[in-house]
């Protein structure tokens, strides 16, 4: 899938050739504006909830939920998928995810005593999706 950056880069290369020949038009500028405003794909936020054994980003992931920007998609936090895409929160960060929420680190807890699953990190990735 072409990104907005790719579309703009291609437009600039074409425009340079047209400028050299005196053929750049208002329509060319309209094409560029269309690409920048989403003609090459709308940007949407993906959310990844990773639950780790400790509040350290290098701790093992024990559960996860991936929320895609698709209408009607319902995901549940599960400790038993076939295989987590990331073993640690740091691995997700290296893959381009951004942490938007770190777990509360005020006091340690034992999963067996309260009804939550690990230390919750919320990550986001903004990517282009076809409308």
C-alpha cells in the first residue's frame, strides 16, 4: 500500500520534470492536495494492550489485546492466544508501537489476589488504512 509520503515523493519527482518543461498546472497542485488529505489512505489509530509480569518494559508479556480501527471488530484480552506477537513491551516499541499509558507502579501486587492480569501497558500505532 502506498503511503502519503510515497505519493508526495512521486508527485514531487513528476513536478520537477514538469517545472523544467514549464508544464506544471493548478491541477497538479490539486492532485498533491488530494494525496496529502487522505487520497493515498486514511490514517487510523491501532491500540495494543500488553499485560506484563512486572512494570518493566523488558518483562515478559502475559496477556494482550489488539484493537484494530475496523467497525464491528471486538477483541478480548486473553492470556492464551496461539503466540503473542511480542514477548516484551520493548519488542513492541522496537517494532514502532508508542506507549501511551504506563502501568501504575505505586505498589506491587499478586495476580492471585486481585482481578487484573499483569501490569497493563497501552500502546498505539497510527497507520494508513484504505477507507
